[in-house]
């Protein structure tokens, strides 16, 4: 799981969230390197803004590495160009060791 935690200036939150849902996530998924993506609002209050976790699920480490090599720089640049200093992000790569979807 590739997790991007983003802190957003409150004045840009609505525009950012709409853009992430309508433009950025579809663009990331269109690369074919991730099977799904989720957005979660972090409930703890962040000083100076709201924070979100965007979780991308890759089928393999190779798929993630291909994304990093071929697409990540371009997609990050688009985000930076659109929102600049209104957001701050940090990225974490996690190895999911167990997943229970509740279906049995």
C-alpha cells in the first residue's frame, strides 16, 4: 500500500478534495499500476488545516516501482502546480500483511 498523507490549507480544502476525486485519483488509477484507491480524512485536528490519507493499493512491488519510475514525477508535478504551498505531503510505502474484507 502506498499512502500519501496530505495537509491542506482550509481555504483550499474543497477545491483540493474535488480535484483529487475527479482528476488526480482517476489519473493515478489510469496508469494501471494500482488496483484501487481510497481517501480518508484524518480525524485529529491539524494545526493550520485539515489532513487526508490517500491509499493506493498495488498488486505487487514491481507495479509500484514502475509507477514511481514512469508516472509519479509527472503526477506530483501536476499536484504541485495546481496547489503549490497550500498543501504539504509525505509518502509512506507499507507492506500489507493481512487484509480481511469481512466477506468470509
